[in-house]
């Protein structure tokens, strides 16, 4: 291999790695609107360390501008803000986007404020001072809710001839019963809920294992193999596919 070819290859690998990082980040974009710089910057640092891509606005108007210019997966809003307060901002966001999860962040703990927050369209509320872990947990729960979009019909999730009954916990392909362990069931449920959509290892780690993705562990790949052996191996059409460098997809023909 000539030096030029080697250099070109290295450049390509770099681009692929960057693209994969963007893909993972895509579903983890958070907007923080908070005028107390110290709090905002601490949150940004903590969330970035947990694999989220974070944009910060120190004022309501700028927050709104950022919201209209980019797409976010979660929005964290303070209430007392210069420019536009959190309630107004929340209402304006809801006029354009009814789905994006919004968490209100405030030092006011009165019930009436909470009601006003929910009325404005907030999904959750957190009262200052709060533990960073609490916010992280709320963000994860809300992300889980929005990412799991394949709604079961009569509590049955389907893809081609694969059926999962969420009540009886029975899994079948055609007439063949498939016995899964609890963890395998959860993993397959997550893939089914996100069918026809590539899910990254980071998505799986958070949603199935409730942990942050650790590149040193291959537990996800190991479990994908267990599930594949039971769900796909004996059948001609393979439902679970690997997207190299991106993750997995449960694909329906
Ligand atoms: Ca404030």
C-alpha cells in the first residue's frame, strides 16, 4: 500500500467514525435555557460527559431562536428568565412541536407554578436545588418514552411473522414458540418497538440495561447473538440485521 493510499484510507475511517458519532448524538440533543450561568454551564458539562450534545441559551428569546433553528430531543427550561419567561417559551414551543419532552427547572416550588408549567405543556418539573442525577434520570425516562414509538396493538408487538405478547410474555414466529430469558425479552421488545429503525449500542444500553454505553463491554453484542439464535437462526428471513459501525435494526419486509 502506498503512503497516499494509506492516508486516504485513514481519512475515510475518520469520516466514518465522525458520522457514527453524529448519528448517536442525533437522538441525544438537549437544549438548556437557564440564565444562571453557573448552573447552565455545570449542566452542560455533566450532560456532555454523559454523551449528550448540549446547546445553552442564557435568555428566553435566544432559547426560542435556538429551538426554531435546530431540532432537540429534550428541552430543559428555567422559569424566571430574561427575554421571555419559561412558561411563555414553553407555550411557544408547544405551538410548533407537541412531542418534544420539556422539563421545567425552577426554584419556585409552589403547586400553582407546577400547574402553570403543566398547563403550558411541560412534561416534567424539577425543583432547585436538585441533584444532577435526578435530572439525568428524568431526561432518560422522557427519551425512552419518545423513542419507543411502535405502539403495540392489543398489547401485541409484531414484525412479519414474529409476535410478542406483552401480557403473557409469549413470543412466537408463526406457530413456533420462542423461549427467551427476561433480558432477551427486553432486548427484543426494544428492537420491536423501534422496528425499521437503526438503534445504536448507546440507545440499547440506556433503554434495556439502564446504563451508559461503555465501549469496553460487549454485553450488547453477546445478547443480540442470543436473541438472533432463538429468533432468526431457524427461519429463512432474518429480521435482526447489523449495520456496521451504527448498531442494529429489526427490519420488516
Ligand atoms: Ca432564572
